C-alpha cells in the first residue's frame, strides 16, 4: 500500500482517513460551550424547560459539534508525512442535519475529498467530515473542511 505522504495525496482521494473515538456530549460540556460563546439559548442550557420541548431535553449547539472537529481530526493523524505546518483554512460546506441530545455520543468519519496543489508547494486538503451520532441513522453534521499544508 502507498504511504500517505504529501507527495501521494491524490491517490487517497475518496478514501477514508479514519473514524475518531466516540465523544460524550454531556450537559457540562454544553454549559461550558455556552459560557465560552455567550449562546445561552434555553434549548441548550435550561434543563427543566427543555424537558417540555418536543425534543424532550437539551441539545448541543451546532457549533459545539463543529468545534469538536479539530480534536477529532488530530486524533486521526490526517496530516500526511512531509508536512511542516498544517493550518485550518475554513469550510466549503456545512450542514447541521440532526440534533445532538444531551448524553449522546458523537464521532467523526473523515474522507479525503480533494487535493489542490499550489504553485509554492502548499497543498489545500478538502476533507468531508460526517459527525455520526451513536444509535442514530442520520448524522449530526456534514462539513467539508479545508486545511492548508506547508511542506
């Protein structure tokens, strides 16, 4: 099998880079995210009121789910050999598809979806990330992220 390096990236387009470990989304994590962002919308932080909602309890912020990607992608060691620096470059597509209820576990399934070589040796990686929810048919989120690689 070909080694996953900066020179061989194109050979891995369409292939799975990995699936991260499960991460628990508990109320403590939700509350901490609300404190960091100032997003104290009741469906996230008011446990008693959220019990009366059609969802039956609190849910994670969509952006909390998104914010887990760097940790999960780091775990997958998606940066290939031969790279000196890798920087988040943004996202082309982002969709929140399903609610992440308090207590649920999520994980990221990452597929290399594109490689764009730049004249100065940099490489733009496109990765399709599917944030799965344990026991759910629909994922929480699908995000195509961009990472700029510097050789």
